[in-house]
């Protein structure tokens, strides 16, 4: 079995016509709180992708880190190449990611209360029946709901 090539935006300064129609666009909050529910919409292309019998988007998947959030199957009869997912980051994600990347570098810690926040990647993957697999990534900050002891937290006050 041969592995499929995953296409992505090669040069943000010189976007090709094919990339404009195929690179997934991830729309979400930039900051998410652990244990909250967040809506993430993925649409195909800055220029909407066609949905015709001979050329259409077959499916869209969304991942938070390496964990699959979901997959939406599409067909030529769908009006547009778009899918909405519900993302629920957990305290466990914050803890595991903080441990993986380092206890000193890479983890934001509120100087007042000690609350942690980590940077995670939302990854969208989509399949075009003509042009293959396409992927894009968006970084989001996951903020712990656990407030440490100390002064009032500036992050949770936002």
C-alpha cells in the first residue's frame, strides 16, 4: 500500500490557485479553557471549493494534537465543503502537554496564581477526489481551569 502525499500551503506569499481552493481554513477561538466546549469550523479554501459529481471534497477531519476530534463525510450533493466540530479540551491535555514539553520552557504559567496554559495544534485534514489530501494547522492556547493559590489570576479575569 502506498502512502498518500499530504499537500499543504507551500509559500504564504505566493498562493497557487489550487492551494486557494484546497487548503483547509480553521476558524476557532485562539484561547480555549479546559473542560469547555468550543465550536471549530473547517472550510475548504479561501476560495470555496466546488462540490460537483466529478470534483468534490470527500471528507474533512479535525485533530487536537494527535487526538482525532471527528470526521465529516461529504458528497457532491452538499452545498459547500465545510464541517463544524465541537472541541472539548481537558485538564489532562494541559497536564500531559506540560509534562511532554518541559516544566520550565514552553508552558505559560500565570505569575500571580500559577495557572498553566499550553499551546496545542488544531489540525484539519481533507480529501479531494481529484487533488488528494490537504492539511492545515492552527495553534491554540489551552488554559487550565485550575486556579492556583496566591493573588487573583489575571488570565481568568479576561
